[in-house]
C-alpha cells in the first residue's frame, strides 16, 4: 500500500501522532480487511482527536466477505464464482435471479465447499495437479474443444481459467469425500435386498426413469421452533413462486441448499426404485410438469418436480469385464507422486515386454489379489469405485491404463477380456443392493453435510462496506 507525500505538521509530536494513525489504520486494514473509513474510525477510537489530521488515501483491490473456520473468502473469489455460475445458467437458458440473491446463494455454496475441502485436508485427502489436469482435459474433450479453445471459451464467458481449474479440484475432492465418508460406510442388509426384490420383481418390463427437479431448504440440526418455522416459510415462498409459473431452475438457484441448486436443481434420469423412498412416494401420483407439495425430512423441506419421464426398457444382458490390477496404497512411506512414478515405470516395462503384469503384481501390489497376479475376476458395473470403473471401461482388452488414483491408492489396470452375459440371480441381488445404496446415498450425504455445516464456524462480512 502506498500513500502520496504529505507535508508533516510543524510539531514533531503531531507528526508522530499522524504516523501512528497511519500505521494503526494500515495494520487494521491488513488484518481485518476493513474499508478505509472503518479502519480510520477504529484508529480514531484508539487515538481520539486525530480525525481532523491529514489522512493518506487508501484503496483496497479486494476484501473479505466471509471467514470459514480459519480461512477467508474474498470478494474477488465470490465474483469469479458468480460469473461462472451465471455463464453456466445462461447456457441452459435459465433466467438469473436478482444479483443479491445469486450472490448470497453462491457464497453459501462456497462456504459448504470450503468446509468439505478443509475436512478432506484434515483427513489427508488431496487432489494432485496431474489428476486435476487430466480431468480438465476430459471436460474439454467432452465439449469437443482443444485445451486452448476451451480456455478461450471460458475467458470469453468471464470465467478465469485458474478459477475454473480450482473449482474442478473442489468438485473432485467433494465427490471423493462423499464416497469415503458416506457411501463406503452404508450397510445394506440381506433382508433389505430380499424385500426390495420382492417389491420390484415385475419392474423389469415396466421400468421407468424420471428426471426429477429438487429444491431443498435445509434445517440446521437441533434447530429451534422459530428456525424451523422460518425455513418452512422459505419453502412455502419457493412453492408459491413455482405455482405462479416461475421456472423450476430459477427457483432452485434462488432458494435451494442442495448441491445441484446452482445448476438448476435437476437430479438427472433415475429409475423410481433408485430415488429416496420419501421422494418416490411424494411423486407417485404426479404427472410430467407437476410439482409436489412441501415434503419434510430430517434434513429440511423439499420440493419436487417431475421434469420428464421415459421408459428404461428391459436389460436382458449385462456387460462383464475380467480385469487385473496392481495397487500401491497411500502410506507415510510412499507419497502419491512416488506411487504414480513407480506404476508408470511398471507400465513401460510391461509394454516393452521387459516384465509380465502378473509377476509385477505378485512382487509389488498391496492388494489381496496379488497372489493371483492381480486378477480381480469378473467385474460388473457398480462393483468398483467410479474412478476405477471409468478407467477400466475406457480400455480395450489387452490395454493397460495410466496410473489411476482412487480412495484406496494408485492402480495400474489391465482389461483381460470383456463380454455380455445374462443377468444371474446373484447379479440381480447385486443390482438390487446397488439400487438400495443409491436410494439411501443422497439422504445420507445431505445429513452428513448438514452436520458438517452446523459445526463449521462461519463469519459473514458480505454486507460490510
């Protein structure tokens, strides 16, 4: 921070007092990101009578809008995210809510994301630059753009590339955290599977998928009656706007606390048996385009809209893949970078026929499959974690993946063969278990997220001027 030259008062004592004032104001600005007027007012309280002395002009390029535990969120960061969300909504032809509403919603999303990233960091979960770059490259490829074209397109939309990149890092972290802290700890009993199969034994020929719109007005844990009533009124206001004809996506952006809120609230197509039971019951009699009444759960108040229905069709056969892998687990002795380099070297040796995959698996793999040369047997959709399954599905028989990171460590994957097979009873039970897991996952994650948010210290400074 620089101040223009100012003629010192004749009195040395007065000059010292002015310098003390400047230092006090500067320190306050640096520590608390106060605006000049607020900082000088605080300095005046510390040194009364100096308000009329010449003051240097101080200009701040940024300021703090919130504190999350021991980390700050700046106005520039918030404005960058608002621009990104606005550009995404415009691409979907979703009308934007008033600027102050959008800004408040985006800030709350940043706070929730920041809380999750902090928790992930405490648990030792980090996304390195190589994995991040690979994900961004896949996004560009999915949009049929080169990296240069993709970067230019973001910049044209007012979205700085570095900010987009870090947002993707957050998304990956949040998804992996959800898998580790919520989905991997869910227990589905054999009795639940039996009941599910009995209830859905005739669903194969009449299967239907629904694209559901969702608004969640979250209620804090241990909320007071006044807090619950305030949140109910917010849900009622959202419902009133929907009944008045406002677009669901716009209402979602304005009101929802769900993770999909800022993308319009759509959950995507899902079979009815894979929706939370509460949701399935609420929309059972709704026609396409209709909105439910307010639905209460332990997490808060929900509004649901049937956006679209389609027939899923029967699936008489399923894809099965026989694969093997080499796993290097995360440990204090082996860093992620070291594990990745070791697997890269193994891959080159296998491709150059300097070593056999099975031999390297027996020598180096940290998985129980090492005694079988890394052979995992036949794998079906949903058997493995998403990162592993995605990398495996992209391989042709005989191909070997680049090192792939999952919550278990780093993997080298080879597809040995792939075929289609009839759905056996065991596979039907496994599919039923997967449907039950998906049904429970959203609700369990929202409950976990609510608990994390409630124990996170947040100080709002958005209204400070």
